[in-house]
C-alpha cells in the first residue's frame, strides 16, 4: 500500500482489496438484532464502530506507506477544477481517501473498492463497486456502484448507488436512488427516495417522497407520498400519507395512530390492519368516486380515490378477512 497526499487530503492505494477494512457488517449486525426493520436507528454506538473501522484503515495506511511519493504530491496540489478546493482523480481501484476537515469543497473520483472519509464541507465523491463512503456533514454528492455503502451524515445530500447497497442519508433533505436489493435509511428531513426490486426503505421523520417498485417502504412520521407497484410492502407510518399504486400485489400496512391515509391507482391491493382496528368496528362509505374506510371510536381513516377496480382485501389481526368487490 502506498500513500500520496495533496494539500487537503491523504490518499492511499492498497495493493489488494483484502487490505481494506469494511463497515458493511456493522449494519447487518444492527438489523439482525431488531424485531422490526422500521425500528432500526443508526445509533451513536454504530457511529463509534464506524470510527473503529476508520482507525484501522489509518493504521493500515501508515503501515504500508513506505514509498516516497513527492512527485505525486506536487502533481495533486496543482490539480484544480473551478469551485473545488480539492480535486483528485485516482484512476485505479482500492483507494483509501482521508479528506480534509477544513476544505469547503472537495471532489474525489476513483474506481472500485473505494474507502473515503471526507470532512464536514461539501464533498463530491465517485467510486465503483464495493465502495464505502463516509462523507460527513454538509451537502454532499456521492455516486457508487454495486455492493457499496454510503453514510452521508447530516446535510442535503444527493446519493446514487448500485444494487445491494446500504445508504444512510442522515438528517437533511436528501435525494437518494438505489438499485435492486438495497437498504436505504433516509433519516430526518424531507427526503426523495427511489429504490427497486427487493429493496427496503426506511424514510424516517419528515414529509418524504418515496418510489418503491417491488420493495418494502416505511414512510415514518410525517405526511409522506409513496408510489408503489410490482408487489412489496408499504407503511406510511405516522401522519396523513398518500399512496399511489402503479401496479397490483402491494401489501399496505395500517395501524392505530397512522392518521388519515389516501390510496389511489385503481389496483388490487391488500390492507393489513393492526390489532386496534377490528372488523366489527369497520365502517364503509362511498362518497362520489371515493371509498372511505373508518372505524368506530377511532380517528384513523383510509380513503380510496377513484376506488372502482381497486377491490381491496382487508386482513385483520384476529385472522378475519373482508374482500370488497367493485366493478
């Protein structure tokens, strides 16, 4: 492993990917220790574990940095791009970058197996497959390939990830797109999240906009707007949420304190109701083109917009089922 440094960053190139530490297992251990995905929080304990991974990589960097790279240092310091304090391109895999805690605007471009820790300024990071990026607080832009991990921390972040990715937006109004079989944590803020087949989304608090195709989506607290199709599970969570069905086979979870939700799309769906909402207390009312579902003694309601063709199947916690059929 050799090291080169710019005015604002330390950059290490490992001779093999096996020399790089990985934080992905931290998320797996956290998820396996919970009873439900929508209760997962990225805790201070987890952040501490990330710091351990960072420290290990730092030790690796200095242990293997034995070649004088003075010429590369001078070259990197001369690399500039308008608007960036630090701009570094390393066109090879297995790069470890420790960015500056003081540079206001950093940009790093590299290949597969990137390990990047940037400071609290604005960061623009691009890596290939198997990358892990911790971009720190600030309005960051991150693009990575398949099997990657991104933790953007606080700020209004923009993140694009390949399949089987783990993405943490942190607090702020984030825009996140992840391909198949990914896990996305939006964090607090009004996030826009898109994920595809087999993915799981926990948007967190805020008025979020979610597109989940064949995936599981938890809106969390706030007035969320969720578009779902191709199967999957949707739960708007606390607040008055809107669900648009773009295809059939979606399971919608609705429980006490979930507010007044709206469903639209004229697609067949199943609503699975919590124990506080019983079949005996169900009230069905047609108001114009809308179908209203309410429950005696409860404030929660579900409204189907343009309900014809929706034919919702209601499954209650006691095992009872009601199927509503409309032409």
